[in-house]
């Protein structure tokens, strides 16, 4: 009976070790995916901020150039 119980305990212990290894592998994979995702988000944020800064620079130049045609558009609308 004691030998049977000991074998059962050893088997259970091995199963628990295997489960722990699988859980750790899953945690490692989740961590890797989280890091990859955060790097992707950081890249998109950098790209977006760069685009916004570039757009802001060209928008100021374009706004000064487009000021006069905007007035013409308003006159056309008033005539209609």
C-alpha cells in the first residue's frame, strides 16, 4: 500500500512539474506577445506624432497660401 501511494505521489509530482513548465511557457509567450504589441504601439505613436508634426508645419504654410482662395469660395457661395 505504501509503495502504491508513493508511486501515485511521484506521478502526481511529475504531472505538477509538467503543468508548471507549461504554465511558465505560456506566461513567457504572453510576455513576449505583450512586448511585441507594445513595440508596435510605440512605433505607431511615433509615426502618428511625426505625421502630426509634419502636417502642422505644412498646414501653417498651406493655410497662409489658401487664405485668399477661401475668400473667393465665400463670394461664390453668397452669389448662389
